[in-house]
C-alpha cells in the first residue's frame, strides 16, 4: 500500500500543507514540528514525489555512490571510476540519453549518515546505489542496512557493493565485489617473515570495520603459521585510517616494543604517518625498520623509499560496480566476486639489521 502525504500528516499530527512545507523547504516551520514530520516520514518510509500509484515503482535518473571519505584516494578512485560508467560517454550534444546522474554521498564513516543517505536515495527513487568500502560490524546496523536495501530493491533500485563483503541473508544486492583483504594481509606479512623479521608491529584501522578485521586476520594467520604467537595485542594499535593515526600509533608501538624491526600499516596513508614517526625517532627506512602499507594508492610508489604494499585494483573494481549498477554487465555467479590482491615489493622493506 502506497503511503500518502496525508498519512504522514496524520502520523505527525499536522496538516498536509505543513508536511509539504517541511519536505519542500519553501516555508519556515518550527524546529519541533519539522522534526516530528521528518520522524513520521522515516517511520512510514514515505517516498517523496511518489503519491501516484503509477509512479510508485518507477525509478529516476539518479544513482547514489556512498563513500566514507571522498578525500581519501581509496574511495575517490572507486567513486570516480563508477561515475564514469554510470554517466556514460554521451554524444557531445549535451542531450541526455541513457546516462544517469551519479552523486557521491560522503558519510564520514558514520553509520547513521549511511542510513540517512540510503533513505534520501529511496525517496528520490534512485535507479541504483553503490556502497563502497568496509562495513560496520554492528548487528543492529547490519540489520538496518539489510532492511533498507531490501526496500530499495523492491522499488526497482539496483544495489551493488564495492570493496565490501556480502551482507548476510540479503537478496537485495545485485552484486558484491569484495577485496581479498585477508589474503593480501597474509601475503604481506609472509613477505616480511621471509626477510627474517620476527618483531612486527601492526597499525590497524578502526575496530568496528570489516576491512580492519580481515586485514588483521591475514597478518595474524601468517604470524601463527610462523610459530609467532602471544604478542598479538601488545604489537597492535588501532586508530582511524589517516596519517595522524599512523604517526601516533607507531610512536606507541616503539614505546611498547623498542626492538620492533617492521611496521605493517592498515593502509598506505597510515604508512606515511608511520614512516614520519620512524624518521622523527632518528631511525632509517628500511635499514632500521621496514614499513609496509596496503591499497597501492598512487602516491605509494613516489614515497621515499617507495612503499611495499598490497595492490587493490580500485579503478577496475569501481568501473565494474558502475557497469553492474547500470545493468551493463552480468552479475557474477551467486552475485559475489572476490577481487584478488597483489603484493608489490618495493624499497621500504628489507631484511632486519643484524647486531
């Protein structure tokens, strides 16, 4: 049954005209009234501009791309590649053909903002939604996301996950393109172990992120296989995926364990911060301490020395997500594809110093 503007008005205990003013933003409304109306809209899942039953299942020319941080190259590369496929090549005439309007929604890593953007895209009858990056490992949030994506799919929206593991028990997703973060983390640490490193510090990302857990699990799998157990927590520091976190966490690692000979960073940006902290302590890379990152972002090869890292095909994954969102490409079997990670060995890692 289609929810009408009158239904929202009744739920919020206001007139239909007041609901219209709140949704259109064309007339001042008391803050308490506005909040009551918006809560009713959320509770009833009212779809803006969809009162006519003939339009209820129709989708618009809008596609939403959700990212944690558009300033982070990890997300910017994927979003840009997806947007290219979604927008289409055009014919140079300025006229719209089969293209869609892709908008990038920056959540700032907030689970609440992620749900808010999905609700807004639902109201706009988005043709497709692409969610990028790791998911928050909170059962309540995962349930809320699954429910929201199911409603989007029921309305005709194509949902694609890019760089994010599949949702449990969710049939709303056209395709989930998941990076092999666990395998990449394992191979990176195996490389350091093969060089002779045994005291390896790990600067991890936020505790609640799937990306953090999978990369850390890969690292610890390699350490356990080498018979190195017992110091996992002592040699691990968590923080945001940014340079400052890498700097502070590395100083903490060196305080906890002055004999550390290598530092693995949660991503390349964190690795830059780790490198700065090591240099500020008067140590050399890789002569005194090796440093490794993850993602192979564009700047990693230009770092001094060039950063050993794990390459994720971010552009290729984003472009594929865009094609899947537009229905230009057949989804993978079962709707799930694991994208391989490649070890890139460069100058920032070397055997530990002897003596």
